[in-house]
C-alpha cells in the first residue's frame, strides 16, 4: 500500500503542475488577450480539495502528519509508542468520520448529476467527493497499518514506514 500511496502522491504532484499551467494560461489570456480560460475557477476549486486528500496517505506513512516533537521526544520509548498509537487511533477516527459524512453527499451528487459552474464549463462534483471518499478509506487503513508497523518494530525512527520516503531496495 505504501507504493500506491507514493503513486497517488506523484499523481497529485503532476495535477498541481497542470493547475499551475492552467493558472498561468488563464492569467496570460486575461492580461494579453482579455480572454481568460473558461471554467478555471471551477476546476481549481474542485482540484484543491482532491489534491490535498491525495497527498494524505503518504504523509501518514512518512510520519509527516502534525505532532509535537518537543513533548513526544521527551518521553520514554514506551510512552512514545502509546502516544503514536493514540494519535493513529484519533487519525483513524477522523478519516472514518469524513467517510461517514461524505458518503451521502457523494451519492446525491452522483445520483442527480450535481455540477459547479455555469455557462461554458460545468464541472461535476461527484469525482471530487468520490476522491475524498476513497482516500478517507485509504487514510484510515494507513493509520491502522502504522499502528501495526509500530507495534511490530517496523518503523524507521519511530515515525516512518519503510519505503514511504525512499524506495526499499530489495536484496537479491
């Protein structure tokens, strides 16, 4: 699953680059030709949410989620592990709550064909809501995995899953 998290993160990075090109084109078109790219606002509005969620699983696996290291590092290793587990349980709960709250709005958006924007470009909302839904499941699974990795001694520096930041080189 860590490899999938890396691929999803890479996809979000390219999506961000594509948005930068879109913004540049919109600003250039607006400034030079008095003709912006239609639908830029709607595309950006939906993309930011999706990109943010796409980056979360790798942030979880790499130990990059918010934590107070001054407090945690002052604790003995056993207490640190308990604190990491408690934080992971809270993270799991948050993603399950997002999943629970997103499902009805995703289903409604899909069922009625909800969209944002008027005129030349109408952006459907269900793909972004579906992305939030799927990544919430992935994020919840990532937190459960981190608990497992932590209690089986498979974390690097007590925070990072193997292969999350640097690919694991397999021995031949």
